[in-house]
C-alpha cells in the first residue's frame, strides 16, 4: 500500500510540474494535469499488481516506476491537447465578442 501512496504523490507532483511549464496553463485549472496523472498512475498501479508484476524478484520496480511514467506521460498528453484546443477556442470566442 505504501507504493500506491508514493505513486500518487509522485504523479501529482509531475502533474503540477507539467501545469507550471505549459504556456497555456491559464486556460485550464491547476488540478487538471495532476488529476489526470494521478488517475492514470493509480489505474496502472492496480493493473500492474493484478497481472502479477509487483513484489516479485526482478520486477519490484514495475509498480513503482511504470505508473509514475505513465501518469506523467498522460498528463503531458492531456495538457498538450486540451491546452491548445482551449486556447484556440478562447481566442475565437474573444474575437467574436469583440466584433459585436
């Protein structure tokens, strides 16, 4: 259970770092990348344990490292997609409002 806590804390930290480094971070909330990272990290931790990758000699690193890496990657992907799409939508809405 301690490994899940570490996965949650590490993926949340990765999500906050992704948010801070995104140039479009004003278009969405601070919790979005951290929430995506934590959700993917927890689900991948559960999957790793269910398929038997955890707590075996030679594979004990899998439920620690793999969920953190997957959570961080999912956070980057979500921010890359949503940040650009939301910024584009906001610019179009602002342009339409200013034309009135």
